[in-house]
């Protein structure tokens, strides 16, 4: 059983061992290849050092402490805009213009972090030693799917709160009445939960909606939640045999109570219809969610199960919270424990009064 005394601070530290997106590749390129970003309360700089090569470092030159994000990429390294010192992807100084030909001491380094480019995003992991991976985006690997990235957005809510909202089945009828749910049917169907490959998985059938928009993401769906902060939903479109659509999102923790969400929609049907029509439906859903999600107090999910009340319909979010507690507790005990916490385990029955 997970330790009930774990805190959001414990979870925050454990999140350093996971991959998080910090920017789209398009944002980095639009900024000239160098971009300041924020992750887990750290100011970082990401740089595209060459084709397929990205780097992430603390956004501070250790020479005279100006932000490295004011610099530029030159000959495969990041050059500081103040005195021209150049820093390689591993954080080592490779040039000091004011001391040409002089050996550069090994200690001339800036803190650097693992960085990769996948799914059109730049991902960073602050701590190594645990076999975590960039969360999959199944539609990206399917040549039949047309993937359209939405504009990232920043909300004043915790990353886990943002993720939980996507799998809160009971809120569909109230927040999304006529969009994703129906208030005359407020009881969501029970789902079978499974932990598999570091993911929480379940299937869900949404209610029939009158005047359903043709661009809606509704129908029998398969939820995959790569822990800890990603959701992928695959929909079968009723009345269109073989038609499938995806909604993919991941919430990047910027600061306590603040996250930036990266997302995309994908489809293998209605390919002649403008992409904007499918994004428009999601914008409508986001506008319905934003007021309630951004006004949850506290903004971070409480890991103490007794801090909020629960009903049977909350089973998915309860299992998600349980796994977050296990990750937080394991992270406090060390890397081996954290790796073990990502393994399979039987979901529990929700401890609910109703």
C-alpha cells in the first residue's frame, strides 16, 4: 500500500525522472534555434544544434550569469551573447574567445540535461537512471492518420489536475452537456481498468448526443494514459466503418499550479474537410473545461486520498491518483523503487461511500 504521507513535493521530485515536452520544434525554429523554456520550476534554454540534434541547459552562462537564451547556435554549439563563450550539448565549454588557444578547464561547464525531438516536440528529462521513455503518440506512427497539432496553452492548474480532467468520466454530462455528454444521463458506465506497460488503460462508450457535430470526437473509445502526464484516446466513429480519430495530450509541469498542455488531433476520415473544423471542436471543449479546471483549489492534486470526497464514478481518477502516490513514494526511496513502481499491478476497488 502506498504511503499516505507522501506530498506533492515528493511527486514533483519524482517527475524529474520522466520526459516532459518544453516546446514545439516549430517554436524553437521560429526563435532562431534558441528558446527559453520553463520546466519543474527551472529556467532552461533549448537549442537546435543541428539536424535532429537538440540540447537543453540551465538558462544561465556560468561566466557572467547572463541568460544563454540570448545567444545563438554556431558550429554545433550554443554561443553566449555576452562574451561569446560556446557550450556543447553536454554542457562543456568548447570555446573562450578571449583566451584563444588556451586549454579550457574541465570544470568550465553549464548544467545540461537529456533532450530529444519526438512528435514535433522537444522533450527534456532532468534526471536519468530510471528507464522512462517519451510517451508514445500512436497516431504519429500510423501513415493512414492525418495528425494536426493544436496550439499549446498554459493554464493556472497543476499538470496532474489537467490530465485527470481528461479521464473524469462524470464531468462530461455537466461541463460538456450537448458536446461530450448529456445531463439526462449523469451516471457514466463502469470501466475495466488495467495497468500495462507503464500505462493506465480502459475502454469507454460515450452517450449518444443529439445534433452531434461531424467533427466531434465521440464514440467507442480506448484510453491509454502513459504515466504520469499523458493521455491518448482512440475513437471509432459510428456509422463510418474503419473510421478512427485520436486525441493526444500531455501536460508539462512548469511550476506548482501551472502547466502547459501540448496536444494534437488525428483522423483517417473526412480528409477533404479543413483541419480547422476539427480543431474548432476541441477549442469548444477547452472553453467549457477551462473555468472549472482553473478554479480547483488547491491547484495541485492532493495525494492524501482523504483530502477530497469520492464516488464510484470517480474510479478512473482514483486509480490515477493511487499510481501518482506510488510514484511519489517510490521516488523518495530511490531510482530502483521508482522503476519498480512503473511495473504492472492490479487496480484496486475505489474506496467510495456511494
